[in-house]
């Protein structure tokens, strides 16, 4: 079977790269880049068969995938380090019903016996998960 022209290989490769933008699967791009490379090779050194072109494109795309998938995926998917602690971690709170009422939420106090402090305002030292550390003076 005859080989494909370098123009056709280049066109298919570029179409696959643009298709990657639509689907964002991170797999199609490697085959598209490999077809562009095979098109360049075909332009300067004609390959005798379509099967050689396909095998060469497959080997190049698998190699590119193995080398660049993880680094490029981590570079593209960098998130701007969002914090999940939306509550100020210090300030004034009030003891209500054996719990610390602080910024509209109730927390379990772990470092102090609050059984006698009902209705007293305390200083919140730290909040972590659903636990609070307080200071009472």
C-alpha cells in the first residue's frame, strides 16, 4: 500500500491537536504531534508504506505520552491553592450548651473543661476541623 502524503499527515495531525482542545483528554494530542513529526519525516525522507508511517506514528506517540504526560498534566492542572478554612482561627467566642459558639458555628472545646463556663465569653486560640482550643481568663 502506498504511503500517505506529508500534507495529508500534517493535516490529520493538526486536526487531532485541535480536537484535543475540544475533548481535553490529553491522549489525542500525542497522536497528533506524532503525525506532525511523521509528516516532517515524510517530507524530507519519503517512507515507502502507510504501515511504516502508522508504526512510526504509534511509536512516537507512545514515547511522547510516556515522557511528557505527567509533567504536562501537572503543569496544566495547577490549582491556585485554595484554603478550606473559611473561619478565622482566632478571636472571641461564647460558651453555649457545653459548646463554643464562634462565628455562627458550634465547636467542641478540647483543651479546657467548659462545664462551668456557660454564657461566658472566651478567647479562641485555634480551630482545627471541628475542634477548638480556647483561653479563659
